């Protein structure tokens, strides 16, 4: 599995505190009602934010996306963004966390156990932290992907820009990938075009062009947006340009390099897809430069990007 989560990290995320509706409680025993509509129906939304050197990366875009997800689902956030920021800051302080991940969940809340959303009247906020890197992979080892038969949810079923607690098709796709001996899945859209991974976006390079699928039909991630900006600034190498366009498996199989991007994965190179080696099977130069530039950006003071999450198609 690509999420080679060390035992220590599992112990780590249960350590310390979580924040439930503004109360700081031990993470190991923090709980939500069995009648919570997110537990019963996946009726909730979430964000995962990376924290490096005590600094939360792109907190504002994450909270804006959380707000948009809530708005789409007609869930009223129980606290405002300033309050949530204060809770996160306090939680990081209590957990003495400087490197790790913060997860913010808003559920429709506790209600009568029927799916009628009107029966859940009080949305719930849960913030937790994970103090260790989400994914560890030895240097030089890339991600092995498999193309799953399970498709990305199309906008006519559920808008993919909503980061909801309902990721069952992503989980089934991941199970398919694991069964195929891969680390993770590539999910196609209903037309058979490349969409994204269960929790990451994908790029491929041919010559001096990087391509990534368009932002409609996927969750166009904050890391993807950051990478688009880094490429535009020349961080992937001089002369490299990036386009957002419809891509098929052919575009991945024939690429000189393929990499994935996401809050959990960072920038990671893809070694193979469906057992076919990508490029020469090692990390390509654009991936390496972008990985370094992204790592540098995370550690830089005042690097909070002003990202516009409604991207223009190239
Ligand atoms: C479906 C999906 N795509 C892409 C991403 C990557 O988004 P971000 O870079 O904002 O973490 C995520 C993150 O969890 C996701 O859930």
C-alpha cells in the first residue's frame, strides 16, 4: 500500500487532544454520537491541512473550500473561520505539533436515524491532528498505480468539488489497486478519461509540456493549484509549460514522467501504471524540481499562497 503508515504514527495520532465543538478532549477517547449523520450517511465534509514548522499551509483556501462544500450541502458551519482558526491554533499548541496534518470535519450533526437532513439540526465540528508524515516512502521508490474500474463520481451524481465524507467509490477503487498489487488507484471519469486518484491529483510530462486533467470533474486540490503556480513561476524547469486538458491512459503510458500531488502525498513520482514502467521508472527532473520547490514553499515563512480555486482551463 502507498500509505505505508508506520505504527508510531498510528500511536501518535491518538496521542494528545482533539477539538470537538470547541472543547479540547483527549483524542483517544473523543467521540461522536452513533446518530451523527456523517457516521450514518457520510453526510459531512472535511479538509486536511499540512503543518510544517508550526505553520499551516494554505489555511485560508482550505477553509474557503470547506465553506463551499458546506454551502453546497446546505450545512451551516457551526463556527466561523476565525473561530476554527483559533481552535486549530490552540490544538496545535496543546499537542505541541509543529509538523503534521490537521483534519477539520463538519458533520450535519446528530439526528434521528433516517436520512432526512432536516432531522439533524446542529452541525458538529471535529478537529484532529496527526503528528507524523501521512505517507512515508523510501527515497527513490515511486508510486505504483493501477487504473481502477470504479469511476470518479460525475457532477450529475455529486459535485466532485465537494470534499465530502462520502468517498466510498474512492475506497473501492483503492481496494482494486491493492488487489492488483499497486499502491493506489487512478480513477477515470464516466467517459474513460483520467480524473484523479482517491485523494490526489495527477500530472504527466511530454517534452516541455506538463498536462493535468481539467478542474471540472475532479477535486482540483490545493496542492495541484500550488504546483500549477510553481510551474508558471519556472520551478519545474525553464521552458516548461502546463496545460489542463482531457487526458486518457495513453497520455500517462507514453509520458516521460508522471507524478501525483496532494496534501497527504506531497509531490510523488509514479514508477508504474498497471505494471507498465513510466519513463525510465525513476524520478523525472520536473517531478524532482517541483518536489523540492513545494517542500521549500511549505517551510518558508509567509508563503501562504493566495490561491484561486476556480482555475481557468488552458
Ligand atoms: C478526491 C481528492 N482529490 C485530490 C485531493 C488533493 O487535494 P489537496 O491538494 O487539496 O489535498 C484530495 C485531498 O484529499 C482529494 O480528496
